[in-house]
C-alpha cells in the first residue's frame, strides 16, 4: 500500500514537472518566436520637433533604378493614370492630356489641352527623367497650381518603372 502510494506520488510529481517544463518551453521558446513579426504591423510616422509629421523633403533619385526598371510593371501602374490619361499615339485628351511621347517632350506637350497656368508657365522646359521623378512623386509639390489631382507615387521603384514605361511610348 505504502509502495503504491509512493508510486502514485512519484507519477504525479513527474507529471507536474513535465507540465511545468512544457509551460516553460511554450512561454520561453515558442511564443517569442511566433511574435517576432507583429500580426498587426503599425506604420510609424516620424514626428518632427515641431510636432508635425516629418515629410521627406523630396523624391529619391531614380536615375540608377531605370536600367533595371520593369516596363511591364510601369504599364500596370498606368492603370491608375488611365482614369485621366490616354497613352496611345494620337489618343484623346481626357481629364488629363494624352501622354504619348511625353518623355523628352516639353511641359504642356499635348495640343488642344487646357493646361493650368502653372504648367503653361513651364512650356519651355523639357520633361526629363528628373522632372518626371519630381512631378510623379508629388505633383502639387513639384508644380504648385497644377490641375493634376493625384497624390503621388511614393516608391522610387514604382516611379522608375512608370517613367521607363512612359519612355517606351514613342
Ligand atoms: C485625376 C486625374 C489624373 C490622374 C489620376 C493622373 N493625372 Fe496626370 N495630369 C492630369 C491633369 C489634369 C494634367 C494637366 C496638369 C496641369 O495642366 O497642370 C496632368 C498632367 C500630367 C503630365 C504632364 C503632361 C504634359 O503634357 O506636360 C504627366 C507627365 C502626367 N500627368 C502623368 C501622369 C501619370 C504617370 C499618372 C499616373 C501615375 C497621372 N498623370 C495621373 C490629371 C491626372
């Protein structure tokens, strides 16, 4: 009888230790591993000293990205622009001007489109890769007074692909 009791006691003790070990392993090895990636990623906006969100001063240059940029990706991105623009040769002006052969052309390059005064004032300037990079990054910052209502393309890879696609239209 006493012997049986000891066996039971030992079994219970072992079970308890196993449970504790399992808990320890679960808490200390398994969970932190699982939680390394936040299930709900939180976008952290850097806050400047003044308390306002710090916006980047300007777009990253895309010159170096152009060589490896993907035209097909640019064409895909152009679906957003197609709400306002046509891209084909001789395409109609819509809310925005036709964009055939815009790279290397002058600002306000499409005949018969009613550009903003801001764009008309730049009509002597060529749409270089740099100018397009600025404009597509943030149209209203690059050209205050523009009629193009578009928030801008924030990823340099996207702008490079978009510009490479525009370049191909000639
Ligand atoms: C909501 C409509 C709208 C969307 C969306 C839009 N645009 Fe525009 N875009 C315009 C308008 C309007 C103008 C003329 C701006 C002006 O006169 O100030 C313009 C002008 C331009 C110009 C200058 C053309 C020229 O002849 O000088 C380029 C380049 C351009 N857009 C590219 C794009 C690209 C690329 C996209 C997509 C990423 C895009 N736009 C999205 C309306 C739009």
